[in-house]
C-alpha cells in the first residue's frame, strides 16, 4: 500500500497536510461535473442503454465480479450484454475488441477476465463512448452496455449508475489525495452495493463466494482443494484490496504466506518463485497476467458474486423500453 493510502482510513498528520489539495481537487470535480451538466462538455449517447458500475472510493471494492454477475443475470433474463472498459495499463488508447487469452499489456487485466468469463463481447478504449459505439457496430445484437469503472467518465451518457463500497467504508471521508474519495459521498447514484458488509434498507448486499481453484499454467484445469491439504502455500494479490483475498483463503481453512502487491501489478516469473513452496495461490485477475509463465504451481481461485436479486430487477425496469442497438 502506498504511503498516502495508509492514511486514508484515519485522519492523520498526512491527511491534514493534504487537505488543501483535496479541497482543490473537489473544486475541479464539481466544475467538471457542472460543465457536462450544462452542455459545455459533450456527452455521447450510444444506441443502447448503458449501465455504469463504479465507485466513489479509490481502491478495489469488487466491481469486476459485480460486472460479471450483472452480465450473467441480464443474459439469463434474455438481454444480450456487451462490456466496455478503460483497460488499465493497456498499451493503446483506440477502441478494440478483447480476445480471450489476449496480451494483458495490450488489453488490461480486468477486460481479459471479463472476456474469459462473461461470454459477452468486450471492448476497451480510453474513450468509453467510442468503445461502446464500436462494440455496438461490431455486435448489433447487443442491446445493453455494461461499463466497468466508468462512474467518473461523464462523456458516456448512462441510464443507470451503480456505486460499490466494501467493509472499509469511506475512510476518513476526505477527497483525494487526503482521503480515498474520488467524488463527494453526496454525489447521487441509482444504487449502492455493499460488498462484504451489512447493507441498510436502501442498499443492496453482495458477497464473494469461492468457486474452486484452477491451474493458471501451463494447462488450465480444476484442482480440488483437498489437494492443498498439508502443502506449503504462498498467496499473492495485486488487487485494490489484497486483504479481502487473503481473508477469503483463510475462510477456506488455508494459511498461506501472504504477499501483497500494488493494484494491476505486472507480475514477473521470478516474483512467484517462492522457496519451499508447493503452490502459489492468486486471484483470477492476477492469473490472466501469468498464463504464459512456465510454472505449474500457480493456482487461481475463482470467485462468484452473490448479489441481492432486486438489483437486477431495478436495472431491468430502468433499461426496459429502450430500442436495441
């Protein structure tokens, strides 16, 4: 965890020093939002309803599994979703389709995971509106777009906004860089999702459930958890909240040596060559960056989101009635 982030969840001398910068950041946020609202900056509406999944708090809150759940739930109800994403760390900025098993340096880790698990068309691009338009042009059968982590990307007009928070809450309640907030908590959204903590009556509960281990490389395949009994285990996590992954492993009765890395960390083979280790456990998001490694000790834990079904009801009511692309 970076130095400022260690102070985001309490008010300390660091957050006090950074408060003037947070005030300036907040002013920029409000001006930018007002510019879109007044039409000074252009907002683009694509030819299908758009559902944006994001957060107001920096750091991993569980958006990726929520996007996968929502895509699967809408598909079960007869919709044909497409997914767009920024593609964090992707080498190019123009809109492009994401192939299963593609290069994470070209497409980003989260879009690759969406392509691998969702069965939906997935496109990435710095301009999400352009990416959504390109997806719909290539896949006219798609009748709803799910945008991963685009809450602050106002250039893409949206029909429904979902914000995700987790057990860490809003920290010290300050905006970046003094606190973890990307926007003020007063910023309206259509639905709040609470991952791994108690939800109130106006929120929707979500939890992540382990769904088995799979080999990362060289050959994909399920590995029963019983095979891990008595083994020497290490666990790595290059996600926004590594502690959540380590706690999930602990809940399965596993006690690996844990190693936290920065979010979206580009793993190198030597970083996973732990001595006296039988298996290295990792998230699916990290695994898509390690498939080319010649290391049969790497295992990825698949997780599924379990979400209050009322959320899909609410989303569907909002987007129903829009014309297909």
